[in-house]
C-alpha cells in the first residue's frame, strides 16, 4: 500500500523536514556557529587577520559617529536571495540589545535597511531592495524630499520629486530624518537616471545604493 | 553498491562541482541552477523517487553553498520535481521548454515570502526570472544533449542503466 504511494510519501516527508528546517534555521545557524567557535582550535589566520581589519575599521567608525546613541555590530548568517538580497539575518538579537526598527548600516556608514524582527539571538533585516521598503529621503543639493522605494532591482526608485526640480545625475540622496526609523543624514545612494514623464507631475528617478549588500559580512545596527 | 547508484553519484558530483564553480566565478548576478536541470532530467528518465530524494539533498547543499535560508530551496525543488513527475516528456524541444517554464517558477517561488508576498516588484521579478530561465535553457540543452550521447554509448555497450 505504502509502496504504491512512495512518490507522495517521499514528497511529504521531504517537504515537512524542509519546512521544519526553514522554521528553525536561524536558531540552528547561530547554534552551530557558537558551537563551532568553542570547538575549533585550529584557525585560518588569514581569515582572522581580514576579520580583525574589518572590525578595527568598524571600531573607528563607532568612535566617530554622532548619528546614533548606540551601535551593535552583527555578523550576517543568512541572506535571501543571493543576488540583491531583500532580507538578511544577523547573529545579534534581543540579548545584545537589538530592537525592532533599528537602522542597519554598512561599515562605510551607508544605509542598508532596518530591523524588522528580533529573536533572542538573531535579527531579521529588511534591505533597501525589498518592495516593502519605503524611506523618506532628501536630495543632498536641492534639499527636496522624496520617498525612496525598493523593488526595482538593482536600483531604487525615488518618488514624489516634482518635474520642475533641478536635480542632476550624480546627486547624493540622504535620509531626511522625518521617519521614525532612520536619523537624518545617513547616505543612501546617488541618482543615476532621471526620466521626465508628460502624464505626471513628478520625475521618475533611479538611485544606485552605495552599500553593496551582497558582499557584506558585518553590519552596524544603530539606535 | 550497484552501477546505477555509482552513475547517479557521479552525475551528482559533476553537477555540484559545476554549481559551486558558477556560484563563485560566473560574473553575473544570475547564476544557472545545474541542480534544477539535473533533477528535471532525472524525472523524465524515470528516476522519480531518486529525484525527489535528491531534491531535498541538493536543496540543502545549495542553501549552504549560497548562504541562503536553509530548507527553502529544498521545498521549491521538491514541489517542482513532484509536479514534473506527472509529465512524460521525451523530445528535446519539449524538455528544454519545460526547463524554461520550471526555471521561471523556481525563481519566482524563491522570492515569495508568506505572508508578505513577493519581495521584488512584478517587472523586476519577470525580467530576472526570464534571464534565469534563458540561462537554464541553454545549460539544459547542453546537459540533455550530452546525457543523450552517454545513453547511446551505454546502449551500444549493453550497459544501459536508465540514466
């Protein structure tokens, strides 16, 4: 009887196991990493030196920054999808003082996104590329306010900039500070494309984010 | 261990090698999925149970090597292999078309998150899924042709093992 439905049985069993893994993956990843750190005695020194340099750079930034009261450094444990990630999981959570809606930056202090969900040891981050990501920004030179939206990979679309604006290609975009999530002045990206449309009062502007999310290993979580 | 298992193991290692190589050295944002193509061909050649089992294993491996969400790719591959197991496609054209369609489904499913919905907007999703499907179709064509040649060789040697 069971042999007759072996295809269905393998499918259901595989599906359920995968579902359980997805459900608890973040906890498992952190668990494995912590265990790994305790057990492994032989280390890759080149990797250690590279990590040391990166963390030193982050420490220097932490000393200089005046944008945040407190900064937590988190290591990325998982990204989704591999190209132009829309969601990142880091190994810092409630126990490390991470809270929902904290800003997330790269080590060069460019905006990456914000924390959307926090567990005890992990935090989920929504990046700028996410369709749900909407950030209030200012164009550095013209001081015009717009909303930066994700979804149009690999660029971000800047909305509500009037068609008579003096905005130019190459102008920087920074956070406005009007939203509850991000303090004023964080660099987000630069304008690389401007399109004028006759049927709307606004320009169609595309912004290239400064932060290269795909190549990141550590992020700064600021409050 | 019988010869069929050895041949399947060899194919799996080749696909894994290619997947790792392309993930690390292919200078493109979109990388073809060798695992998906191989699993589809496995099903069409009658190895349904093996393909379902390997869908789970390769999914986990893919998530590990690509630093993805563990288990996510397994779910998608299992669903695709299961649906595909009801199709009986023999012609090369039919198989390549199916690789194209399933690749699009695979890519789109990978960017769906319950209850938020799709993580990219529709136009971007469509554009990148088309590129991904196109890459996979080209790769699928070469894999299918080379596997057909191998099958003929084995047939000639009377050592054909329904691979």
